[in-house]
């Protein structure tokens, strides 16, 4: 193992592949909005629906995509599932991207 390789972290092209997968998971505007909301803490589906003004089936569908990509996780809270970010760095990536987009317009 080389001195520059940290165990558990992707190196070289693997890191680019992982970044590509993350960006692919964030390729829909509603998913960006969901991640931005979850950057403020854990939310249930009904809270995301209310905040985003999107239909519940649509929000649930995109949460499934984000969950499948390892971006969010869900934890049962009684009858509901509360979603949170797996890695807070993703919220920073989204915040930077949104800030950049606002500056560009």
C-alpha cells in the first residue's frame, strides 16, 4: 500500500467514479432540494412534502433514489420514516452548487 492511500477511502479513478455516482444521484432538482432540506436535520416525508410543495409520491420516489445511492438513510419513528443525510459533506456540496447557480443568474 502506498503512503498516500488512506484505508477505507477511494483513490485514483475510484474516487472519480464515486463522485460521479454522487452527482448522478443529485441530478434531479427535487433531489437537490431534498438534500438541502435534510442539511438542516432529520425530516419525515410529510415535512418534505410541505416544505417543497411537491406531491408525496414524487418525494418518496426521489428519497428511494437517494437512499439507494447511499446519500440518505431512513429511521422508523412510529408510523413514519425520518430521513437524514448519511454524510453532512453532501449538504455542503449542494449549498455550494446552489450558491454558485444563484451567482451565475
